[in-house]
C-alpha cells in the first residue's frame, strides 16, 4: 500500500477525508498540534510546521505522495497568508522534490477566481481573479505546482475546491459544493492517474447550478456521485436565515468579495479579461 502524507490533518476537510482514504493508503498525518485520539492502525501522526523546512524533511521520507491541505484556509492579513500559504507551500514542494515524492495534491480554492460574476461560466483557461490575499495565495500555488511539474518532474493536481461538507450550506454552495466522497475520488485520481503532469480541476460535485466547466476532471475519469440539488430545500432554508448580501451575492466568491470592497462595482462586474 502506498504511503501518503496529509498536511493540515487536524482540519475539517482532512477529518472528513481520513476514513475515506486510509482504506487505500497508509497515511502520515501532519499538523502543528497534537495527534487526534482516533488514529487508525495505518495512520501515523507527525507534528510539523509548514514554515520550518527542517521539520518537513523527516515528514516526507519514504512517502509516495502528498495531499497538501495545510496552511491558512480563509482570508487573513498578508503576512499570515504569505508565511502559511506562499512560503509554506514552497517549503512543502521543495521538501517533496528533495525526498522524491512524485505526486502532490494541492488544495487550491474557488477563491483564486472569486471575482468572476455568478452569471459567468468559467473553466481552467480563464485568467485567475482572486478575491483576497488568500485567493492570491491559491493562484500562486497553482503556478508553483506548474513549475515543479515542468522543471522537476513532479505530478501535481491543483484542486480548486468549492466547499466540502455533508450538504450545501446555502444558496451559493448549491453551485460549488462537493461531498467529501467526491473529493476523495478526485484525490485518488490525482495520486494514481498515469497521465497527470500538472492538472487544475474543480473540486465540485455534480451540481445543476454549477458555475464551472470541470471538463479536465471528467476527462481524467472523475464521476461525482453526489448532487447539490438533492439538498436544495435545506440550503435555501439556511439561506433565508442569512438574507441578501448586496455585493457578495453578485460574485462567485461571495462574502470574500464583499469583505472590504471599495472598487468600481460596475467595472468589476463587466470586465472582460483576456484568456490565459
Ligand atoms: C474556502 O476556500 C475556504 O477554505 C472554506 O472555508 C470556505 O470558505 C470555502 O472556500 C467557500 O468558498 O465556501
């Protein structure tokens, strides 16, 4: 059985993924704090800090692949995002390269493109439109993964994750939701598919209201089993408790876009960006 390192292993997404992935791989789990009390026989815990390269080298030793969920998971000040996600991911990729870890899964985010209006359907060939420093760090991570694939031969999958939960939490999540089982399926493709070089895919289930063209994931064999629409009544009832958000509701990134917004709303909504 292959050995896979998972960073950010104490976080919410990792906690949902562990039972789904440890049936297929031996897991080396890592986060900054102490081990959780529910480790399975083929899960090992190593405390490590992404900003400390000396702590990452032992983590990678003997691993076949890496699932990078660690770092800052929401918007924060530049120094925090820079250390955790920009410098942190470079440390991770460098340690992977040095240890000969050939496969990397990068948890990118929909916030790399959050300023696309909800009226636009986008794919992976449009320019990125980050909705904060956090989104910038995810766009950076995708570029870094591309470099390590081209120059140093790693095989990298950057998954632009929507929102991982048992069911979509509100109106926006009906378009971007992904069930943990579908994310686990996509990660396994990233770890095992023979033809991956650097692939950017969307972490989304089979959602009728999707804003994203997930053709690359489908062409790699991804077949999501869950659909947000099955939970539409629940999501809309939750939405009714929150009420409208005049700026956030216009953009795919939602409140991340509205937070501190002081731009030209009309121009941001109508801008036509060149394709990459
Ligand atoms: C993300 O990237 C965050 O990590 C997560 O906490 C959610 O905010 C999610 O995006 C989302 O857009 O719903």
